[in-house]
C-alpha cells in the first residue's frame, strides 16, 4: 500500500500508529499495575489494540520506506526519522507480548487462590518496559518525522513571529 486517494499511505496510516501505540501502552500499564483492570473487559480491549497495533505498524513502516525511496536527496533528519521508524515494529511486538503476558497472568490468577507475587512482578516489569519504551520511541519517531516535514516551515513561523 503506497498511495490512498492520491495521498501517500504513510501520511494516513501514521496517525493510527501515533494514537494506538501510546493508548495501548497506557492501557497495558493500567492492567499491569491494577489487578481490577485485569479482571474486566479492559484486558481484552488492550489485547485487541495490541494486535491491531502489531498489524498496522509494519504496514506503516513499509509505506514510509516506499515514501523515503521516492526522495532523491534525503536530509539528515529524514534519515533519522527513517532509522527510528524502522524499529517501531519491534516496539509493537513488545506491546503485543506484554498484552499476551497480561492475559497469561490473568489466567494464572483465575486458576489459583495462591498469591503469584513473582509472576505479577515479572509481568509488571515487562509491561512497564514495553509500555514506556514504546511511548518514548513513538515520540522520537514522530518528532523526527514532523521536523523532517515541517522543520523549515516551523523555523520560518518562529522567526516571523519573534518566537
């Protein structure tokens, strides 16, 4: 998928990923830290969003790589955006693994009355690591992408408005 209605697919798809990654990460962190959230529907919503994120992220990355290849002369900031963006599939995979770990933890909690402190700690650490790193990475990718597209325009606006 490269063009949608005359527009680069990357420009459309990236908005899904920019919303889904932090949303999924935050929901995972809530489910990881709050046992009540794991017991309800929020856990299943989190798993579904993680799966959707895992599907859309590589499609978005591929569309971005196609768009990158259309540039004859790339800038350093565009190169940085492309390099950071190419790693997002791994972060999406980490979010999916964390969501599956949360579902596994919930299954263990339902089957036994024993306290599963070690399992909770391990899953919580995995969820926090995947969630926080994914949010940081999507910010870094988006920042580099925005600067590669709008950097010159923003500098012009700041200069013309004395900011």
